[in-house]
């Protein structure tokens, strides 16, 4: 069945080299993402170093239970995604669609929980702006923490949203088209993106929710 | 190489959740300035597990390791050089 074999573009020697090139390309994109988020992590680090008391006070006002549950949700979704990539490489496309939908469902659950958390914070006047209010001793720099918090979690949530949309799209392609017949590289790359988004949250979680929790 | 045994993914997933529990527990113990160091060490471990097993870096050629390392190397340049400025401004 030569028509079912993975097509190799003319610039590559074989399918293995083509797949390696695709993976390298995805990691180049992820490197730009590392530096994109890195700039925000640097802003966080510099201001936390400069205003440690205000950042600790602000962090204790965040909802650690929501953050912890959301971390678990993303870690489990990454595990499901790993199995989806495995199903793709085994050419089990019905299972692939199911596992992708499971991953997307957990991603959506993350966004819903984050939404309730945001709603709580808006009600508590923790959204920076004219309505921002805190009785902390250094309100200006508590507001600075929350500015960084909203931007970093917001940009991360945007990445989760893009991921969920792509994953649902891929699930339907797995079920209703031959897009992934003997061709698992697109799913592997989608998996790399999703795992990267998970890694960003793995660092955001302790930095946002757990400054001086013990005191 | 693409299809690792399901056991590896399950063990990695379980280890990640266990490390999450450890992070939360450690946050409520007063370790002074070490709290942040412990939390970041656990996060780096989790990130390494995700990259090595979920992202298959462990089973990839050294060229990919260079690409992966380059991103983090440049990130460390940005963090270290910028923070060396902030942390030395008070010196006189």
C-alpha cells in the first residue's frame, strides 16, 4: 500500500529526518515562548526582590485551593495528552480522538476554575485600576503584584484557550478525516505545545500562591 | 521511540502529582528564605520530568538537546544579568 506511506517532502532523505526537522522546528518556537514568558518572570523576580513584604502580603490574598486544583488538572491533562500522542503513533485514531477530547475537557475545566477565581478577585477589588482596594500596609506594591499576576495568568490562560481550540479541532480531524492516518507528527507537535503550557503553570503556581504561606 | 510503554507515562503523571503535594506541604513549613528555593527546586524537577518523558527529550538525539538547552540558556542569561544589576544597586 504505497499510497498509505508517510509522504516525504523532497528536501528530506527519509521520514525519520522529516519528523526530526519538525520536532526541532517546534522546539525553536517553544524557545521563543520560553523567552516571551521569561520576560514576565524577570519582571516578577525583580519586583519581588525589591518589594518582598508587599509581594508576600499580596500572595496570601490569592486563593491557593483554586491554584492547587488547577495545577492538578493541568498535570493530569498533560498525562492524558501523552497517551493521546501514544495512540497517534499506534495509529489508533478513534482512541486518539477520545483522549484528545479528554485533554481538551481538562483544559476547559482549568479555564472555568480560573474564571471563578478571577470573578472572586474582581469582587474583592484585586483587579488593578481605579477600583483596586487593599488594606495591606503597602497597597501600591500589592497592586503591582496583582498587575503582574493578571498579565501572567491572563497570557497563560490565552495559551490554554488556544490549546483547547486546537485540541478539539485535532480530535474531530482524528475521527472524521484521514489526516492522521500513518501520520502522527502533527499530534506529537500539538502535544509539545500543551506540555509547554503545563510547564509554565508549574512555575507560576508556587510563585503566585505560595510566598510566605507559613506565616 | 515514539510509543513509550504506558507505565512510563503513568509513573511520570503520578510523580508529578506527588511533587505537587510536596510543594503545597513545604509551603506551610517555615524554612525562612529556603521556602522559595525548595519550591523552585520542586518546580524544576517537575519541568524536567515533563520534558524528559512527556516531551520525549530523553529519547531524542543530542541535536534536540542543544535546541532545548539553548532556550533555557538564553533565559538564564536574561535572568542572571538583569538580577545582578538589581541586586548590586545598593552597594556603595
